[in-house]
């Protein structure tokens, strides 16, 4: 199994600083792939098994967390424009630069990712 803690910026006020999010989906328009020379279709997504383990660990730890939310990947390193931030707030709960690509590549490689 593949575990990764992503430090992301909060995109929605419903998440408070210090609160964890175990996202159940993501948005990543860059489309990273290992298959540049051939076409291989996968359904992007996060591992249900890894998410369950993360939720179990967070429950035992006593940390505040949410189990539903969307990670929105942007192209960095740079800050987003005011208009990009307005768009992200409508669709994402947290924003970062790498997780969507990592999750998609892990899925292509047959790895569990959460």
C-alpha cells in the first residue's frame, strides 16, 4: 500500500486550520500518464482500502478530520489568480500541486494510493 500525507491549502471555509481531510475524489486536469507511446484507459480514483485505514488511524489519534472532500490540483509553483480561486472554491475543498498526478500514476502502476 502507498500512503502519503499531503499538506494542502484550504479552499473552503468549512475546513478549519489543523483539521485533516481524507479526500474521496480529486480534480487534476494535467493528465499525467506512464503511457506516452500507447493508449491505456483507467478510471482515476483513490483507494478505498487506503482511505479506510487512514480514517481508522485518524479516529484513534483524536484528530479532527473529514472523510468527504475534493482535492483540486493546480499547476505550480505559483499562486492562483483571484478568478482561479473563485473557481476552485466552487469545486475543491483543498488545493495543492501534485496529488492528482500521483494518484493517477499510482493507479496506472497498480498501486494503492490514498
